[in-house]
């Protein structure tokens, strides 16, 4: 079974579309009056819904973007910090994971991570 999509309510769809296109290479597949559908290269679908006052998600909630190696995590983290993307958890290297957490324009927390061989289920 494969997880296929994630739905997020956002205050400004155009701003969120631009954020996920810039940082994660998602492509706008289609747009309706209320929803934007963005795809990654493996057909994972991010659905953005316009909502002037989205309910905050629980503090523990986050979603992850795997990276090919720890150096990529470090480089992407530095690039995002330099661009003003808010840091939620700083860059860390541990035996089982290299990771950091940042927030999108609506405060949705995402993780950039790399799992070394033998630690594929550490998250």
C-alpha cells in the first residue's frame, strides 16, 4: 500500500504553490476554485485548499521529504535558512538519522531527512 496524497489548508494558495514548487520541485497539475493539486516526480499529490483561517495542526505533526544523503540535508537546510524559512528543529546528525525541521508559510512543519542504511524505519 502506498500513501498517495497529503491535504493542507493554507491561507494563500498561490504563495504555498510557489513555496512547494521552489523548494521541492512539485509541479502544478491542476487548479480548481478551491483546490490546487501539485505532483512530485513519483506522482505523490499535495493538495492545497484555500482557507482564510486554517486550524493549527498538533505540535507533533509533520511530514517528511527524504534526501539522497546527509550532505544534501545540510545543504538544503542552509539554503532554506538563508532564504528565511523558519527553523523548527535545527540540523542534527545522529546514528539513525540526519534531519532538520522547518515550516512552510502557514506553519506546517516538514522534515528534510536522510536515513543511513540499516535505519530505514527510524522516523
